[in-house]
C-alpha cells in the first residue's frame, strides 16, 4: 500500500538517540534545549517552547495568552479537531468561520463575518502549508494565533509562518514535515507569553527543584501558581527532531519535486481542481497535496485508488458538523470541501515509481 503520509527516518535519528541513551538521559534535558535553540534559529524565531504534541502546543499557547474566560476565538471549520478542543479546554468559545475554496485557508473576509464584541483572538491554519493572508488578517486588530502545524517551512517574504502573528504553534508528529513520534512547540514575539508557556508546561510548576528552593536546605520544594497538565517533551523525541531538522531541506526538496510533477500531470484533467501554488513572495511547505474532484465522484476516485493500493484521505471533516460544538452555522465552502477534497500521497519516502503509479491511477480514472 502506498501511504498518503510518511516520513524519512533512519541511521541519523538512531545515532542521535544513541547519545541520549549512552548519557543515561531520556527525559527533558539537553536535547530538548538544543532542539528548541536550533529550530528557533532556523526559523528566525525569538524562542521555542517545546511540548509533547502540536495539540498541546495549541492548548498551552491559548492558556499563555490569558484570554478572558468565555470570550470567543474564531477558527476555521475546515481544520483538525485539536484546534477547537484547545479553545474549549481553555474555557473559551470556538466560533467557526469558512475558508476559501481554492486555498482552503481562512481570509480576512471569512473571519470578519464571525467577529463580535466577544472575539478575543483568531486562530488561523496555514492549510497544507499554503500561507494565509496574514497582513490582512492582522489588520483586523485581534491577536492572531498561527497554527503552523502544516507550515514548518512556509514563509511570507522573509518570515517563517508561525513567527508572524502574536503566537505560533508547530506540530512534529510522525507524519509532519519535521517528524518525530509526537511533539509540538509554541513561539511568540511576546516574552511574557513565552515565559508563561515555559512555566506552565510542567504542571504549572514555576521553578523546579533546587532552582526554586527559597530555603536551600529543602531544595525539593517548588512553587505552583496556575493549573496545567504535564505537557513535557523528552530527549528521545528531541533527538529525532534534531536529525530531522538537519534533513529538512532535503525532504522539502523531495516534497516540492513531487508537488510540481503532480501539478504538471494533472493540469488538463478536467474533473480535477489542483491545489493552489504559493503566491509570489510566499513559500509553500507542501505538507499535503489536496485535490478537489469537481464531478461528484470523489468517493469513487478514493475507492478506485484504494483498489490499486493507494491510500488517500480527507483532511478535514468540518468542525461545525460535530454536535458537541452546538453550531447551526452554514459554511458553504467547508461543506463543499467535505464532498470534493481528497489528499493524495505526498511525502519524502515516495519513490519515483510510487509517484508514477499514483499519476497513472488518477489519470486513468474514468471521471
Ligand atoms: C492543523 C493542525 N493543527 C494541529 C494539529 C495537532 O498536532 P499533533 O498531531 O502534533 O497533536 C494537527 C495535526 O495533524 C493539525 O493538522
């Protein structure tokens, strides 16, 4: 079976893990610190607070932003459930907005349609790695949290996505452009938010162990001034992250090559709408290749590909459809995408033969 997502891990990751094992240190330690520094340097970020998942990065970022309880956070309906869960778990109200059909991204217009005097923040997602129109959205005057889970290598001008809005979050899960078993990170241009995120991620322990002890005779005492679950990363995950960071350019070049091949091969397929390329001055991360099947036969295509050993999927089922969010909204573009969109395989482990197989199977589909 050709997988829809995948990562390239091997001897480089094993070698990094080996040194942590030899040093008898697996938990939060020097590798996490090094990953935080190297990642921040590569992306030109002030700092990174690494955590145990992208989902928890969103949760922590919102908590560190200290938004008024009960206030509203606008986010796309066409995104992963963790985005809305992070809002709700912080005692805030998720308010879903629509996305643009072509880019699958939120726009200043779709956000404005849902703004009210209760809006305290906007969470945007650079869907598939295509940068969102940040300048227009930031001009709305509400703090913007960038979910850059798909956009580790996306840029607008000279600035990497995640480092443009008030706060940015990354995911390093096993299928992301920078893959680890599970991992995430928070960044911000506001040192107070960063400091709060760093303090909160370990059960809200302000300072731990010896560092915290006011009475140095009892160095095991620590201060706690907020509620937070344990969201700590570890040195084994960070070891893999460090090796992945060194490979990122190579993996990105492969993703880009496959993307460009698909764009060429599918140009004249009448029933298929191709994803939108980066605009001038932008850089795409090529996280997923998301087509739209515009003749009503999306499910048939997915079955046809599965029968040929090619796994595809949909990212995402619109969030306003889930009853726990009690939303009576009609969001026509997200709903249309739910019927038309399909992610086809795009990742650095695909061989040229895999890509040929995928192209032939799609072009051979009787749309
Ligand atoms: C847009 C988006 N945000 C957040 C996440 C959560 O990241 P993680 O899987 O690392 O928890 C994902 C995961 O796929 C995602 O697609």
